[in-house]
C-alpha cells in the first residue's frame, strides 16, 4: 500500500467553511472516481483559526504506479484542476508514504 498525505491550504478567496463545503462535497465526489483508489479520507482541524492548514488529505493506492496512473488519467487531471480552484497547490507539505497499520477497526494488532 502507498498513501498520499497532503496538508491543504485554501485559496484566500474562500472562507474555511466554504473550502470545507467544496472539498468534502463536489471535489470529494470527483476525487472518489480516481482509478485505482482504495481509500480516500479527509480531515478538518477543530481549531482552523489556530493552525496553518485547512485540511489533511489521505489517498491510498496499491502501489506508486497506481497512484501515478490515477493522476495522469482524465479524472486525475480534472481533480487537480478543481483542487487548484480552491487550494494553493504545493503550499502545504505532501508526502507519499508506505503505511504500517498497528491497530485496525477490529482492534487487532496487525504489525
């Protein structure tokens, strides 16, 4: 498994609330169609006026090739174009990481 983790910064034309509404609404619907996407989660800070970032994005794919192919696809291009409308691309850190799960939903240790 490979996971893309990105800390997002909203475009100044959007309030934090408008950013969240678009990101978790229209944008999420589009992004959920990325080919090869296995898991998609968004997280929003409880104290947005006290932190640098407006949200955390996590996308999980089988491997790096699947991630790269997803963003080269037509849907991937649309996702990136839409994101550029309400975020400042590259403003926050972006990591591609391997994931080790230590506790799953079932509460069982997996590591």
